[in-house]
C-alpha cells in the first residue's frame, strides 16, 4: 500500500494521539485499597464518593496525584532532586495516562504567625512592588514594605581564598517591626501564674511545670547566689526579682561543677514557647494559656510593619491599611488607581483580588493569619492561583471543596469546578455533598465499608446509575432529615453582649443551654467569631475545632486517646513486669527498627525505601515482650484489633479493663468502630481525626460542648449517627453548640441562630433566632430558603 493509500485509509480514524483519553490504574494497594483497577476519563469531572475511610483519598491523592508528582520530580537533575522532598512510588502495579496533577487539599497553611492570606498568595508581593514604586514618602525597595524582612546593616573585613582582606559594608532596609518581629503581637507574662509570692524558693514557690526544687534545677537556684532561697519572693528587691525572672544565661560554679544559670522567663521561652501549641502536653498547654498573655504590639499597633513602611502612602492609603481592607473593597481601590506607569502590575493585582471575590473569599483581608483559616477556606485560598491559569490538560485534585460552605455558596464552587473542566482539564473531586455529586460527568463509589471493610470499587458510572445502585451512597443520596415536631426546652441561657470580634457588629444574643443549638450563616458571616470569640472559654466549655492533630507515624488512636496507658498496666499486672515494656516507644521497642515497625533506607536524591522490619515483622515490639499475654493475646495483637473488636475484648473475662472499655465505647459512639488501635494517625482522614478529637473530649467534665462543623468529611450515611451522638450528649445534661452548614443538622436542632445577611462587612448581625420550623416558615434569610427547599416545605 502506497503512502497516499495509507493516508486515505486513515481518514476518518481518530489520530493516535487522541486515543489517550483515560487515566488507567491497575492493582492499586495503597493503604486499604484492594487491588483496585479503574479507568478515569480525562477532561471530565469525576467525583469520588464513599463512607469516610473507604479509600477515596488513598486512590486519588496517595496514588494518582502522588505518582504524578514523583514522575515530575524525576525530570529534574539528580543534583536538584537532592534538595526536593522525596516522594515514594505508590503501591500500584500500573499507572498509565496520568498528566501533571495539582493537588488542592485541606491541609492547614501553616501556623507561623508571619504567614498571612497575602503572603500565602501573590497579593502581598504585588502590593509591595506597587508601594515601592508609587508610595510617598519613598521607604525603599519592596523589602522595605515586608514584615518578614528585618532591617540590618554591618561592616567589616572579608577575605576570599586567603587573599588580602577587603573592607565591605552592607545595609538592608526591611519592613519588619523591630518590637514584635513582624508578628503583630507581643507576649507578656502573668507573674502570678509563675510563682506564689508569699512562699520562698525552698518552699516550692514556683508553679511552672517541671521546675521544682529536686534535681539540678533546685541545686542551681539554691546555689546561684543571686537571691536568698529562704526569703518569700514577694519581699525580693528589684535586682533579685530581675535575676530570678530575666537574667540571661550565665556560667556559674556550684560545688565544683560548672553550670549555667538562666532566668525563669528565658527558660520558659526556650522550653515551652519554641514548640507549637498543639504539640505541647495538655498540662503544659494549660499552663502556657494561663501564664502568657498575647497583646497587640504597641509600636506597630498590630500591623507588623516598621514606621517607615506605615508612613509611606498611595492615594492616602498605607500598605498596612490596604492589607487590613476587606479584599472585595481592596479590589475596588486597586481598580480606581490611574497609574499608567505600573499598568500591567495593577491589572495582575486586580485579577488576583477578583479571584478571591469570585471564589467566595472576598470577606477576608490580606493580613488575616493563615493559621486561622478553616480547612475549606485554606483550600479555596490555594485555588486562587489556578483560576486564571492558561494551563490545560492538567489534573486538578480537590478534597471536599464544599467543606465550610453554606448551601448558597456551593453553586458558586460548582461553577468554578466546571470552568476548570471546560478549559480542557481533568478534575477529580472527593466529595460527600449531593449538590456536588450532581454535577459529575462520572461517579466512582468506593466501599462498601470503611477501613479493612472498604478499599473496593462499588460503582462506576453516571449519577442516575448511582441512585439506582444498591451501594451505601446510592441508598442515602436522597436522604432528607425532617424538622422536629417538638423541641427541647432550654434550662438557661449563655448571655453574649456587645460582641464585636472581627466583623461582628455589637451583637447581643442569648445562647440557650441544655439544648442543641446550631449557629449558621454564609461563609464569613461571623459564626466562628461569635462562638469562639465570645463564648467564655472557662472550665465548663469544651471546644472541638478543626485544628489538625499533631502526630508522627508513631502516634496512633491508642496513644492519642490515652487508651494505651490502662492497657499497658493491665498487661504488666497480669504478667508481673513493668508497664514500660509494653510501649513500642520505650523499653519494649524492637531493637532493629526502634519500634517503628519499618526500616528506612536513605537513597540520597532518590526516594527512600521503607521496608517491613525483618526482626519484628512490623509488630514494633521486641520478641521477648510478645511472650507476655492478656486474655490470650499479646500487645501487638491487641493493637491490630479494630475499635469494635477491642471493645468486646476488654469488656469481660480475664482481659476486662473498665478504663480501656470506656474509651473504646466513646470511639464507637463517634463512628470510629472500624479503625485499628495501632493505625498511624498520619493515615487517618480529616473527618476521622476530628471525630477522634471529639471522642477524647467526651471524657471532659465540661457542661457546654462547642463543635465546629462536625459533618466535615462525613458520608451521608454517617450524618444520622452524628445526630444520634449529639442527642446523646444533650440528653446526658450537656449543652451543645454547633457551627454548621449541613441542613440535616439544622433541621435536627432545637434552636437556630442565623448570622448574616452576607459575608465580611455585609454580615456580623443576627438575622434570625428561633426553632427550625419557625425558620422554614419565615424564609426571610438565605439559610431559611435553603432549609425550606431541603425539607421540601
């Protein structure tokens, strides 16, 4: 056949390059996936559903997105790869047809106080350039307007390669406030929480955790000679008190031994404040919360900026004023600037700010600390950079993009996802909300259960097919909660008067006690400001927020909940040995893997290899420890149990441990019966981690429980169980206050407080108070309209 004939024969056939229209996954075994085979259509919107823990994130994030990132990293030189985080190959046989993946997840954006919405995006960088060009009086280059750059200058001699020294000077003009070092707040110590002034040092006057008179610390305080250890601290002279509290590290000699003396406050800063608050032990965290007061920096008034940056203005506005504006207002201010010399910059900045507004974050300000954003807000901030991108044929991976969104805002998010798809991109979304599942071109349902009972594909196809399928998702897709016929009567009220945190406008509201109260409203209306900023955080209030659990691969549900403690003691008592033997982080650890269960091999610039330890076969314990049994099982077999299995095991017989059984019962009540006790916390989903927190806090003695969007990450089938748990808390005499958007929770409430009417400066007022039935009948607010539609009123 001639070339012309071959070409003619090919006419009407698709081009070979157009045949790669699927992402093919064969034999995926990451986490709980069971040899999953699936073909995902490209340039379409695919939604992955299934109960929490069914394997959705394992397939989408840990397999497809992870392999894409690994392959991209391999295109760089070995030298560059040495500086990049290593990404191991996912446990999968074949991954074919994957494109560049951009994962937009709900991981927090960092808790560094210098990280803000502006620094986490391009907005601050562009504003700094704008002010460095047009600000008057001129403060310097872009660094002079940055609160992350300190001013510095110096001079001296330098020598290069042994040659004659040459004199050199340098000077950097930064915008950082020198008093608060760009944090906007300064810490102050409540001295009454550090010591009892009526006691002496020898009478154990210090009330700081770990700082008692036994051991070396006591010897240093007694022998330093800076004050009399038998004199009450309240009678110290100014010099003695200064030495006790503030003295910088000083070499001293006590009984012939060289030691270092340091004041209490430098020690506290070094020992406690250098750590992340969430990583502290509970008693240390409680001490820090009591003893350290953070107040607005008096020099920069919380703007974080040095004086020269605050004084430089453009059209009567300083960069501090611009960052404090609501983003929707800042976008309008930028558009009003008529400066042709920086035209391209103003265009880019305006588009960037308009993206915030379009994505429903126009109520934020650029100086908002990134660590204070909810998981949903953090994810949408990360989306900002991708909206105006000209890239196509990219795979975008989203983790519940509607989390934290009011039903009114979900349609806007759906439109953005469809826009990304229509530009020629593959959009993969892990989602539970029926409104978002409805826009899918293709649906993949995983399950049938969670943990070891999940990890399989239960359904693939369109939405109509899912409705008719007999999967858990299909059966619950049409679930609708009903408005209660009768509501509970409150036993009292928590009075909030003149609340003005963030955008709240002098709000007066009574939160009823002894009932289930739901605080709702569009994103940015002031819900969290009202609940977390105005309800007094005293001993009676237990707050379970969305802050992530800090934990390494060694942390697991047994260690986090305190379950391991009574279990270790029970093993020790039954076998007549020390409890520390039954800790894989202590004496009982396998000597080869040090209790990790795996051995890591570093391959320099290539991805490190983690292999199961040959010595303990992944059980983490020394073989001698596994000879000790309780109820016929060793400690590794107990940690391999599911919560429900362990609950039965510790309920009766020789293995009866009431303290352990009580903790396991709470884990079952929050819907975590399927997770294993020794499962690393790093493998738990966001929804599982929040429920683990809730289970832990259920042991607290507080009378008021404050929950922040507990339906985050919950499947439709699990919402019913959550409602039963909330009822159980209220019926036991607790008051439960829930910040929530889910209509099922609203319908189930005894009382609703609706904030709005809009977001940012358009919100901050109470637009409705009453029962769910009254809100449905009233329909005067956005929430009322959506709740009425949900219950079919």
